[in-house]
């Protein structure tokens, strides 16, 4: 669990924003969502394949942009 030390003269909203950002970076929310419902192995494979496909497409698009400059 991410921990945030509240600085002196820091508002609660700023501390909460930093905490939420740390949670997002550490993947706490995605892990929680994954564990809430059982996912069949076939669905898990399809989801991972889609993620891999998206990652490759993003990388190719980035390379194309870098090549045009």
C-alpha cells in the first residue's frame, strides 16, 4: 500500500492527489479490479493478446512519428 507523508502546510486535497497518483503508478486499483471477479483462462488470454497487440501498434505509430521528423 502506498504511503504519503503529509508535508507541513499542505492541504488535504494535495495529499490525497499525491496518494491517488501513487496508487495509480503502483497498480493497486488494477489489481483490485482483477481480483473482484473471476476471469476464465480463455478470457484472460484474449485480454492479454489484445493488450500485446495494442502495445505493438502504439510502438509502431511512435516509430512512424519519429521517422517523419
